C-alpha cells in the first residue's frame, strides 16, 4: 500500500496534484485508489492537503494517516505534519518555500520547485515540478503515466508548460 499526503496552501494546486496522481494510478495503472482533500479556500494562506491511498487490494481508509510519502509545498504545512515527516520514507519539499528543516532528517528530498517553475512560466506550476520529482525518487509510477494523467486533468492551454514542469522535476 502507498499512502501519499500532499500539503500546501490554498491556491498552490495541491488538490490538482492529488487528482493527477489518482488518475495515473487508477485509470492508467489500474490500481485501487482513494483520494480525499481538505481545501480551506475561505482562509487566505490556509493549509490545503490531498491524501491519496493506492493499493492492489480493496482500500478501507479515507485518509493517509501514516503516509510513506509527503510532498510539502509550504513551511506551515511542514511544521503541521512534522511527526508524519519524521516517519515517512520520502519527504519531497519545495525548498524555495520550505526553508526550516531539521538537519537530522534523512528522508528529505529538496527541490527548488517554485524557482524551477518560475523559469518555465510561473511559480504556480511548482506542483507539477514536485510531481515529476516524486516519480523520479519513489519509482512508484513511470513519468509517462503522470504525463498521460495530466492530459485528462488540465486545460490544453496549460498542458505544454505543465509537461515541461513535470519533466524538469523528474530530471533535476
């Protein structure tokens, strides 16, 4: 079983990232998937999260309470989930925005996702950079599956830049 928690602030594309991962695992790789989201749109800079659980067998949980992967896009989210961070196998962080990380943690994978995204077009696609990095680090799914899922979930208007961002994360 794979449990993934993506955390950030409202407007960073956390929920979209969860939808793309869910699509890649369920529709393309034929896995069972449960996704839940917590979206605080009414709160400026409120913490937003998406939980994705993936398994070949039936899934009975709704939340990733013991995630083996965390993708963190915001310092307050990192701080909120610090106990999960300590236990997770992989913690992928946007080191542009998450700068206060204890030095003793061995499971941290840094990528300047917002900076990379800004060079492509906008920091708003940092979530795509992080998804690419997720695929490269964990090997849970091939990059091609994520790119295919992207086509189902984003407007054609943004598809090319999102593909560039995902590739940049994967190959960085």
